[in-house]
C-alpha cells in the first residue's frame, strides 16, 4: 500500500515551493518540472552552448554529443533498436503530423482505410483527416463502449484488408483508459498495415517498449514527462523512416546541395531541419532520467493508482458529480473527467481556481469524442494526477467541488 499522505516529491519542484497553496491536478495538459530539469536547461547554456552539428570546435562537439546521448537514452527507454530511429520534433502533434504528411502518402491509395478511435486527441485525428482527403483514403472510426472499452467485435468489424494505417492513443486524455495497442498492432500487421501509437499520455506514466507494443511509429511530448515544452519525439522503424521524404527542408538536413538538387542527410537529421532546441533536448534527458531513475515507473504507477483510487472513491460519493467513462478506478490512468450537474465546466474550473485547485475544463481537444458521448456543451472538467500529487491535493479538490455546488445551490 502507498502512503499518499506523505509526499517526498513536492520539495523537488520549484513551482510547488513558490505556490504551496495550489493543488495542481492538470498534469495531463502539462506536467510540472523538477529543479534538476530547470538546472539542466541553464547548465546547457552556461557550459556547452554552441550550435550542435555545425562547429568543429570542442564546445560545439560537446553540444552535439549531449544531444546524441539523449537520443540514445530515449532509444533505451522505449526499447528502440537504434538511437538514430529517434527523431526530435517540437511535440506529439508535430510527430504525428510527420507520420501523416510524410509516411502516409507513400502507402495510401484511394479506397484504402486509415483507422483511428473516436477518443483520439485532435493531434491524432486532424492529420489523418487531412491525408485521407488528399489521397482518397477513408477515415474509419472505432467506437468504444460508453465506458471506453474497445470490443473485439468492433475492432474486427473495422480493421481488415483495406486498413493501411491504424493510429491510436495508448491512453486517452479524456477517459483515461488504456487501449489494447498490442492486439490492435497484431491485427493490423496481419493485414499488412502499420501501427502508429500516440504515447503522449502513456510514456509519462508507464514503461513503454515499442517492440513489445508492435508499433511502427511512437510519438510523445517531453513536457508531459517533466521535460521542457517544445520538445517532442517521433520514433519510427528505420526502414520506414529511410523511405520517407522530409517535410521541412533547409539547413542541417542535407548531405550535399547543388543548384538544382539536394541529397538528404541520413535519418534522423533528414527530419530535423534547422537549429534544434538543444538545451531543451538536454533538459529532456534530465527529465527522463529523473522520471525513470530517481522516481521510477514502479513508484509512479503505484502512487498514481493510489491517488486515482482515492479520488474516484471521493467522487463516487458526490451525487452531483457525473463521471465520464468508466466508474472503475482501475480503468483510469491518471485521468478522470466529470461534470457537475447543471453547472458549466468553465464555471466549475473558475470557482475551483479561487480555492487554488487547477483542473482543466473544455473539450480537451477531443470534440468528436464528446459529441459521440453526448456530453452537454461539448465540455467537461478533467482532474489528472501525477506522482507528485498527494491526498491533500485531492481533499482540496473535493472541498472545491462542494464549494462549486453550494455556490449554485446554496
Ligand atoms: N495526444 C494526446 C493523447 C494528448 O493528451 C496530447 C496533449 N494533450 C497530445 C496528443 C498533443 O500533445 P502536444 O500538445 O504536446 O503536441
């Protein structure tokens, strides 16, 4: 059993030191950063600032090596066979766009199908709408049960010989459910298609092994995993990345250039045009090291599960709260969406803010899901936890909900 009353982590986060009064329950939007990550960003500029790849002097070489080291670290973390399969982008959205804009047109023909779920974040939905429109492929949706479970019948009815790409979020940012990615991968591969995994909400909370998942591409953002904003990762299988054209062109991504032509640099540089956020990449290394080696996935999972268990238990006792998705706490990976009866989510979040409780309210970049679920106003509230939360945060949140209810019904 995990003691969620004591919290050894908050002291490591400068923001919580600055704002001891807040209960931060919006880590699914972006996580807080520990001091070691802020230090790393500064350390880069203070100790090794130079443009990586360009210089032959030792400072630039050091910067280049620092980035290479983080690439290797990420490859090791996600079980990628080669460090060069790790492409740096700005965020998950850019990573998924890269797959949809570069890879997808090379395999899609009119009549082919791209399969996604109705619970996808817009980042894993709009790029597919776009490429389907361009190529004449059809965008097909998997609809889970109202509690977020993808049934075998639904999957078998939708995934078949026409499926060229199946793109799925490993964990939903609204329902908090984990999708059966491994099984989906096996099925789509049986038909010769490819599996794209949106790992934005999974990698910060659970160990990921791309080989075990059977993924062909895997995307995530550093900022949800204690790292800086503006750094994303796309991992892809080397043979697929090799065959893909670049989307952005210019400096750093070429081997040689003549007046009328250019030869691309090898993967991953081919996809990394221009000067990268080297300090951000360096700090991402510090963030993932903190996440995996200082805190550790085992602790993260045990603590987040205990927090969600407690949170769901409290919510279930409030008859004015409607939980969206499963009522079972173990179907929620750090994320619980809900509405307060008759009160607009924006009002809920604003009143909670007065009490120092940070939750998200809105459509959560998943409008088709909220439409399909029939959620009023296409908006809901979302509380999401990370290992640095504690029982006091949740107690504050529950007190905030009572405050909301009494404000409107007092
Ligand atoms: N996919 C999922 C499941 C997400 O939760 C998010 C972020 N809310 C994204 C993609 C997009 O991430 P980013 O904004 O970092 O591109």
